[in-house]
C-alpha cells in the first residue's frame, strides 16, 4: 500500500514535469539551523520544473576581462558559453511563471530612480537594472528572503565594483552593484529587509548609486515592473514572467537586435564611406575570441566592441565580419 502510494506520487510528479532530484539533497548539506530555509529554497526551485544547481562562479568571474572598463557589465552574460558561469545556461526556462513578491523589502530607504532599465544608446547596450540614488554608506537591504550566491569585488573602477547576488525563495535573483562594504558572505541566508551591504560608488560608476537588478533564471526583468520605486511598494502581489517579453533582453547583443535594424538600410553606404577613411575589417575564424583578435591586430577589446556595437561577452560567429579600425 505504501509502495503504491509512492509510485502514484512519483508518477504524478514526473507527469507534471518536475525533476525529482536526489541531487539537491545530496550536494547541499546545510547547517541544521538553516534546514527550514533550505527546504524552502529547494521547494521553490522544484516548482519551475528544473533543478538549478548553484555553482561557484567566483573563480571564473575573477579572470574575466580584467582590463575592461565596461559600464555595468552583464555578469550573467560573461562567459555565456560556459556552463560554469551563468548557472542557468542550458536550463529550460518556462514560457510563463508566476512569482510571489508579497514578502518584499525595498533595496534602499526612500529614494528615487536616477536611471531606468532599458537600452542605452550612448553605450549601445542594455541597462539591465535600475539606478537608485543613495549616499555612500547608506544601508542596502535584501529585497526578498533568500541565500547569498555571490559576494564579489569586480574592481575599483570596473563593472559593478563591489556587488552581491542573492537567490531568493521566490525564484528571483537580485543584484546589487557599486557597493562600498559587504555585510553578508556567500551562502548566508537572508530575510527580506536584512542589511546586506553599504551603498557606494565602486566600479564603473560616476557617482554614488545602487545598481539594482531583478533576474529570473538569468533573464533581466525590469525592476520597475515589480517595484514601484516612487511609492516604495510592489505593484501587485505576484509578478508574471513571460519568456517572450524578455527573450531579447537575455540574449541581447546590439548588432543582432535594434542596432542592426537601425543601421540595416544605410549599412552599405556607411561601409563605403568608412573604408575610404581607412577602415579595416576582419572575418571571424574558428577559435577566435575578442581578446585574441585584438592582440593580433594591435587593438583593444573595448575598441572593437565600440566599433561593432558588441559587448565583451558577445558571441563571435565564424564568418562574421567585424570592423577593427
Ligand atoms: Zn545601473
């Protein structure tokens, strides 16, 4: 009787597309005190139909583009081809998901947005979060309950500077950038509203602010779609994620999205005009990377990115023509 019930249960789970992993239970052995929270996390992850493995991204991120000074690099896109970095790479993302955002806390004390989520013409890239005005030293709070995944210093003048990534029990992840001091460590469990850091001006930042991102399985969701930053609340109790809405934002490279569209017609004329001015092109070969091409042609990765509307993490397809000069 007992056996039958179990079989029925497992079959039902399998039918519902839920992976029944002994993996999660085997791999993560939390301290006893955290058992409750741990169960919550695992239970939350089961709902999305895929086990997500929390992987250590520290070593990889540490070696990425150390010479680059990109504004607000996308830490999820860095090493996009590597299973080890974006732990969501290769994981099937549901077309739609309902995310419970009732138990929230604003990431900052009352403040205002200085820069919204969206495309930045100046940098030819997406701004995948919002910037919130703060003073250096202001307390930054966990937006939801969860577990700290990354605590890292990307460099004083680079990218996000000091940043924290938290994976929440509601399956969202939040990113907090340009911090001045950490108040948490990797694998700490936090409650919504727990102080996690002090705000700052580290990384590629021109003034004190908090760069705040909300992610669902790597997709950058517009934080303003969830939070009402003016009224310091959330818009609704649940946020409905639809993959189609964020498809471009996740896999965004300016050359294949709106940048290409924008320049489609006058492209030929432009190429002619620039080649007269000494433009130099290169056709991507198998095994090429931006840094290898840059080194071989005595230029820099950022110069190539600027000329071609690429980000340092853009995928180079064989046969693609890129401008070097
Ligand atoms: Zn920002």
